[in-house]
C-alpha cells in the first residue's frame, strides 16, 4: 500500500514538473516572439531574400514543396521588386 501511494505521488510530482516547465517555456517563447525588435526594418529584406533564394534553387533544379505552384522567374522578379522597392522607400 505505501509503495502504491509513493508511486502515485511521484507520478503527480513529475506531471506537475512537466506542467511547470511547459508553462515556463511557453511564457518565455511568447515573450521572445512578441519582442522581435531586433528585426525591425529587416523583415521585408528577409522575405525578399527567401524568395530570391527559392527562385534560384528552382532554376538549378531543386524542388521546394511550398513553392511548387510558383514559377522561378515570377519568384525572382517579385523578390527583386520587393527588395528594391523597400530599399527605394527606405532610402
């Protein structure tokens, strides 16, 4: 009987530790994602570079699953347009 009680107590403590760890991690992750001030002014450039890289990889022959419906030339032109438009507006 005492062994079963200790097993249940140990299981409850482990469950509480996991809940506490999950709450701690989710709070810190949420706070980090909300405070992405370090990327201010660079998010558009990151998206444009990702589009250009995806287009160049499609031109080389690498198939990217998320970009299957898009043509490589269209992605390249749109990525460059976003890049230079942002640069012109910012400059």
